[in-house]
């Protein structure tokens, strides 16, 4: 199985990536593949990195041959997608928004329906918009027809919306624990629903 971690931070070695790497280790230990996509880098590979709705339905011409197109192709092969975003003004980063605004053509093909999705967020304050950011990530995934999981597991507890960390995430022991639980849940649900994606 393949699970994707989508890094919505401009930092490739920061708080969001720390949590995605924590999840990656646990998922790889379960025998699954895990690959990282950097949302901002992919969006900026297009001549116009922000969707301007140049065609309806979306032709996808603006990202043909770009890293963004390769990212969409890789995500289409995946069983699960974990989206990580720092909190910006109580919601997702510009990188995540730009990336998903370009997915109109992908959505019309219905190729991400029944993929398992989860969210990871990091804020500067303990209550700094992490849950509203995860809710925005959930909205994005639901619009693609994905199935959502939180950070609960039968061997732990029911969990909540996903992983919510306070910066610096490497010092947030609770968030690290929740990231490990989310990884186990993601693998479990991907395995249980694999037939829905074949």
C-alpha cells in the first residue's frame, strides 16, 4: 500500500514535517510505502501557481508536464493521504490552498473517491486554530469523496479530529503520541477498505 504525506508548510524541515516524518516511520514499520509531497513546491512548478478558473470544466492545461501533475498522479495511486498544514489565521496555509484549488480536473475524474484521508496541524499557541485548520482539511478531502479518519484507534482511545500540535512539535509529547496513533489507524483503515479503490 502507498500512503502520501502532503506537506503544506514552506519549511521542508520544520514542525509540520516533523509530525509527517513521525507518522512516516510508523507507517513504514507496518510494511507500507510512504512518500512526501511538498505542496508549495508542486504548486510553484506551474506557470500560474494559483487557479484562475481559465476553463470549465478544468482542462488541466496549466499544470501539464509540471511537478504538480506528477504529484496528482502519485496521489491517485495512493491508498491514503495525510495532509499537514501549519495554522495561518485559523486555517490552512496558502500552499495547501493553492495546491488543492488546482485539483478541479482531478475531482471531475473522481479518482480520489474512497481514499483514506487524515489531517495534521501545528500552531504557535496551544489553542491557536489547530482544530479549525483540521476542519478545513477535512472539507477539502470530503469534497474529493475521501473517507476521513482521526487520531483514534481501538488499542488506544476514540481520538479526536487528527493531530494538533503546538510549536515546536518535537517537544509536544502529546502530539507525537497522537501522530503514532493516527499512523496505525491510517494503515488499518487503508487495509480494510482497499477493495473499494480497486
